[in-house]
């Protein structure tokens, strides 16, 4: 095992004016850290269509559990393959898919980066199971028995990092790399508004622990599979600019995925290309999913300046997320969803 890095004060991710609330949060971090050290068996869950933060959390958590001798099962709902740029992270080949694993009394279930319990497909657990909810989405309702939610944290891996440090749990190069993946992707390579001074300090500490930042960059941003580029070509071909340039929309149907030889995982991050268009304030990418006779539309929403809270928009359709990045899934078809989004954006901007 690589020795733990020199301990520092926890990065200041949150701006806290309520001393009592700050103290409660600090107590929760210590409580969860102590609990993790004492665990025997755990289930760790993140949301469907996982991103770098979700996968970074699960990879880091599984590695830590292995170091502590804790039996750990990882679960993510759905069947589609994970985004290929994250497959270098350890442990992802062992993630359970499909139906959620059954657990018995005494098992703790850790939820990471899950704003909505619906996105975990986890259902109800029997008495004696404790749910620990660790997240940074502002619309997380606090569905756990223990809830550590900090909307000001740059990523959920940043909160997990605090927990590990509070418990004096060693952070070797592999754990640090998984945590760093969540941090670098959720901050948009340290460009988004959630990039706090604490985020940079965390990145420095993780690099001191052994993260090869150049290698991580190559894996995530310079190893794009051809099907993903072909899928982007399809999305750009469908692109429409509306509301005088304030809104840009695009969509991908099943046949677009088939032509590109792509699957759901290849769509991760495509929305960020749309949001870069000059003058755009809201970007939308819709993805059609057909399962037999069932047709769903999955929407990714981005607000470039934060004037429109896209999480509020997504909440209206049963989804959620952040002020500037959110999403939802609906049984409505693509034209219906596009018309609704255009009306709502026009009324809000």
C-alpha cells in the first residue's frame, strides 16, 4: 500500500455562515468516517447513465473497502455500457447491473451522487439496513437515514475525500486517481463556476498522493472512440438554434446510434459541445431510447450563465441536477419534449 499523504485541513468547498450547520456537517463527516471503518458488508450505489463523478466515487469507495477488509458490492442500474473513457478505473468490471442486489439486516447502503432515489432503481430495503446518502446536488431531498449533502462541493468525490481524511483512511495513488476523476470532470477541467479554491487544493493533495494528471487527461479527453465522434457528427447534423440563438437543441434517435455503431455510454459529454456555441444560454440534447414498444426520451440540459435554473426545469419532469447542469427522462416523444422546453426557456429568459 502506498502510504497516506501528509494530512491537511479539509479543503474549504463550502461557504458556511451558519456555525451550527457547519458543526453539524463536520459531525456527519466524522460519523460516516467512523462508520465506514467499522463496516463488515456494504452496498454502494450510484445513478443510471453514470458520469465521471459517479464512477469515480464507486471506484474509490470499492478500493477503500478492499483496503479496510470490508465486503463491498457495487451497483448501477441499467444495462448500457459505461462511457469508455472511464474504464481505466479499477473495479468497474465488477459493478452489478440490472436489478438491485438484495441485502439483509446489518448491511449499510451508500448512495453516491444520486439526487433522486428513483435514478437508483433500488426500491425498499428491509429493516436493519442503513442508507447513507452522500451527494452534492442541491435538489437532493435527503432520502437517507444519514444524509451528507453539500451543494457547494465541486463533486461528490470531494465529499468522499473529506470522509476518508476524517477517518485517517489511507489514500493511495489508485484511490486518489478515482477521486480526481470525479473532481476534474464535474468541474469541467477546473473551468466551471463550482471550481473553488478548495477544489484546486484537493487536486494538489491528490497529485501529491500519486495521481498522474497527464495520464488521467489522456484517458478521459484524448482517447475518444470513433463511435463517439460519429455520434457527435449525428448530433451536430440535427442541431437547431432557436429563440434568436439563446437556445440550441439537438437529438439522437436509435437509428443515429446504430449508424455510429455507438451505445448510450458514447453520448456522455456530447452536450458540452453544444453549450460552447457562442451566444447560447441554454443547450439541450435529447436521446431516444426504445425498449420494445416502450419509447423514452432522455434529456440533458445545460445553462451557460445560470440565469435559468435547469434543475428546476428538470424537476418538473421528475428529474433533477444542478443549476447549470440537469436532466430527466420522460415517456414523451422528442418533438413534444422540444416544444415544452422551448416554451419554458422562452418564458424564463
